[in-house]
């Protein structure tokens, strides 16, 4: 069982903040010639920062070469998909790399071709789209929880490989990740979320209901892989009992799948600012609504 993410809710939030701060510190000091005292969890932070630098290079290459990249994140509830997505996007431009996490389909969307609302979210040239769950809802939660008919489910298994082959032929890099976590670790994370106000939103009513259907979800996943693990768009399994290791493994693997070169522009040299215009008189602050200082 992983040892990370234990503690009181406030401590978990504080720990996450320290991790983000440590990574940002590494960005700023990466080229510093003098040695510095390694922070706690130095190896993890160092590797994460390195991978995020590489993601910046990948993003710029995608933009310049007008590539189209789709990454699908599926897997068990509480397997850590959101954490990986957050680390990927942390250093990237949201205008180039965006996250798609669609909610329950509307009545109108239910009357559409099943893939239609996902097609609307596919990338244009020079974009990366990360799907936090995707069209595979039909083969997972919809199948297990009875939200689709047997006919709809079988049609999805038949049509999905054809749909994905079409995406790949159109020039899209399609990468599919399945995050695996054992039932004991998943249960621990459920309890941690249930008692943590900062993570309570991650535990939905559907997650609670799905706890009783571990085997059913396993069978659905096996059947889904059987039909959709195709040569043009294979599934990649991420062992996620250890969240930190899963983050590093997934990001490194993603970087290996999309060929890229370092095309990051050189640092900007800002020209000197113009002298202030002496004729401008700023209105008094007393005329503005100033946010008050917090008393510490």
C-alpha cells in the first residue's frame, strides 16, 4: 500500500502546496551553478520538474508543427488520473493544452450519435486535449450501472475501434491510459476523500455505488480491452498504487510516444520602460474599493 497522502486534511493541502512550491523552486534554480541543499523528496521533485520542462518543449513543438494530440485517461475511481493531469498541465499554456471532463449528457445529447459530443472537443492543429474520462464511459460505468442498453453497449464495442482508426488516419496522435489500483488502496483513498473537505468533491454518489461492483468493473474493463486494444491505438496500463511513481511513469511514457524537438524560444529581453507621463494624475485610492488586508 502506498504511504503517501496520509494525514489530516489541512496537512494534505499543505503538503501539496509544498510540492508545487518545490517544483517551481527547481524551475528557477535549475541552471544555478552553486550547489543547494536538496529539499525533502528531492528525487521526486527533481524528476517531476525535469519532465515538466520536457512537456513545455513538446507543447511548443506541437504548436509549431501544428500537430493534434489526444490523451485519454481512464481507470478505477481514485486511481490518480486527476493528479497526473494536474502535473501535466501545471506548466503548460491552457490555450494549447486543455482538459476535457464532460458531465452527464443532456437529454439532447442522449439523442445524438454517441461519439458526437466528444468529437466537438477534439483538437485543432497545434493543440493537445486531455480527456479526463472519455467515450469509454459507455464500456465502463454505463455498462456496469445499467445506464445503457445491451444493444448500445455492443454497438459501442463494434464502432469504437473504427472511430479511433478514423481519428488516427486523420493525423491525430491518440494515446490511451488505464490507471490500475488495488481494491485495498482504492478503499483507503475513498475513506481519505470522505473525511477531507479539500477532496470531498472527488467522491461522488456514483463512486460510492461502484464500491460494491469491483468484480463487475474488472470484467467490463477486460471486455473493453478485448475489443478496443487495437494496434493503431493501444491501451497502456499505469500501475497507480503509488501515486508519485505513477505520475512520473505516465508523463515520461507520454513524452516517448510523440516525437518532438526542443523548439522553445530564447528568453525574452524586455526593452527599457518608457519614462512615466508626468501629465497623468492617478485618482485617489479613497475613491476605489480596495480589498482589505487579512490580519495575520
